[in-house]
C-alpha cells in the first residue's frame, strides 16, 4: 500500500512505508529492478518475502537470521 492510500484509509501511521513498527510487505530480489526489463525481473530469484514485518519466505539462513534480528 502506498502512503497516499494509507492516508486515505486513515492508517498512515502504520502503513504505506517500510520502517520498524510499520506494517509492510516486501519481496527482496537478487537484482536491481530499476535497470531491468520485465523479462529480466521475472527471471530474478526471490531472496526473501516479508509480510506484515515477518519474514515468511527466506531460504538463505544467513539472510534469515539478519531479518529475524531486525524484526525482534
């Protein structure tokens, strides 16, 4: 959700941005999507998925342990 959408819903204190304590979902890819074509983005590997601030998919143990420390 964007910050504008969160503001419209009256929940911009907890949504619409990524920060400690905010409700944010993010998928971390192994490449830079700003310089990639749609096909290149589709070919990227998912490093981790975070839903509501909780890592829900994270196959790399060294990354998962860092995400868990940030979440706690």
